[in-house]
């Protein structure tokens, strides 16, 4: 929710991406967040464990539509963001605590003893957000557009299949068809928020993020 606030301060309509397995309820909850204009829902078994390779692949599949890609500076966000930035060949803006303009941000340095103002000249901005620097968006009161099914480029995505090998650390690559679902489901596997028609994709684990 805090990262949604940061995305809104970058300007433009805020979009939310839900990438998970049986994550329809998360998509419904994301649509209710105040300030969210659209929810994009990607559903596939490969997202069940929130594996960084799979999450990054889905972000990259839709990244062309956005100039800002925002992640919360959590363990999962900091695991995915560098993969996205490296693939896009752009620098990463880490741990921002304030949005000054669309390309300029504040972030703590020297263990928080100083604040640096940083500006990015990249065409796309990959950003991690220190959530304590932003107030959370309201979890209710939003009126986002109906869940839009999201498909990876070419109708398929290379996912790491961990479930069939018995654990989150084991895996093998597969080119199974990429499926999209936007019906109601009882479980939240992985939740993201995505910035706007110009902004952001950010992974938020669990139910609704903090």
C-alpha cells in the first residue's frame, strides 16, 4: 500500500499487477485500493512460490508499457528489482524515501545519516521504495477497472517449475503455456502493484502489502 502511494506521486494512473496462482481474491482486493486505476492479473502455477526468476519474467513481459517500475524494498522486492533492471540495461534507484519529480528522488545513505538526492537519466526507472517513507494508500474506496487478464509476450513464459520437485529451492525450466485467470479464488499466492499508464510494477508478497 505504501508503494502504491509512491507510484501515485510519480504521476499518471496507478495500475496494479497481481501475479500468482489462484490469486483471484488478491486481484479483487487490489481493485479496491484507493487511487488504483486498473488491475492486471496474471495467473500461473509457476508463480505459486513467488520465485524471483518467474516474477521478473512477468514484469519484463509488460514492462514496455511503463516508464517507471516500482518495487517495495522488501526481501522479495530487492530480489526481483535487480533482475529487471539488469535485463532492461538501466540503473536501479534503491530505497527511495521521497519522490521529488518523475526522475528525481531522495534516498538515505551512510546508514541513514545523510539523505541524497538522485536523478535518473534512463528511459525507464527501476525503483525500490522504503515503505516507511510513504503513507499507505487506503485499502478500500478504490474503483479500479475490472481485472484485465495479462499474457506474456508470445502467449508463453519461461517459468521455473518448483512444485513438481518438492521444494522452493529446487527447480527446472519449462515452456509450459502461460495461462491467465481472473475469476474468484480463495487464496492469495503473490501480489503486486503496478504503477500507471507510464509507471511501475512492484511485487508485494502475501495478502495486501504494508
